[in-house]
C-alpha cells in the first residue's frame, strides 16, 4: 500500500510527503500557488520545505473572494483500478460563503487511458471553527495515472488552515 501524507499547518501551510513510497515518489517540494491578480491575498511557497501559506481577503468586482490556493500533482500509475482514501484536517477563521467546492480539498483525476475526472472534493464548512477531520474514500472505474490536488479558498474570503492531508491507495 502506498501512503502519501500532505500536512498543512498554520494559515493554510501545506506540506506533502510520501510514506512507504519509493524515493522517486517523494513530492514535498512541488507545491505551486494559485493566485488571481487581485489584492488582498497571500500565497507563499517555500520550495525547500514545500510549505505554502494561503490567506484570501481580496474581493473581485462582484464582491466575491478571489481564487487563491495551492496545487500539487501525485503520480500513481495504477495497473488496476484501486480506491483511494483521502483525509484532511481543516480550521477556518471567518470564511464567508456557502459550503461548496470553492473551499475544499479538490482533486482532478487522470486515468491511464488519458481521460480526466474533475472536481472530486472534500468540502470544508465555512465560518469559524477549530480543527475538524474530514475523510472520504473515492472509488474510480479505471486505473489512475495521476491526481492533481488543490487546496482552495476561492470565491470566499477569510483564513483557512489545513493539516494532515493524506492519500492512501486501498
């Protein structure tokens, strides 16, 4: 069983590392910020440690929060379809908006045959709350080549923290 762990600490500080994976699967330095061109957001990426900080207080012309977050891809190269279990802990501070894919651990899945499956999510509750652990098992119809992970605080304003994000192939 391959286990991947993504740990986010502080205001959306993100670290991903692989456990029980070959050395070439260690992917803790490949996080990239997602940012719009509006003021009021912070996305810091430390390429040495893989840490990312995300705060979204900016608003677009319609008064909604801008698109802020981080992305990282994981290659699985499954030879047979296997379910994956994904988990995350989230803490929110004055996050505005409805519960949706816009405040979520969001995954775009790419199958070995090249076809995508977009928008597989674990949604976080808005508002203000202490650490909450959320977990979900995803069963895919075909072997998975790769998954792009996103941590979004998009079109919402506020601060969010994430930690202990993981993916386990079952």
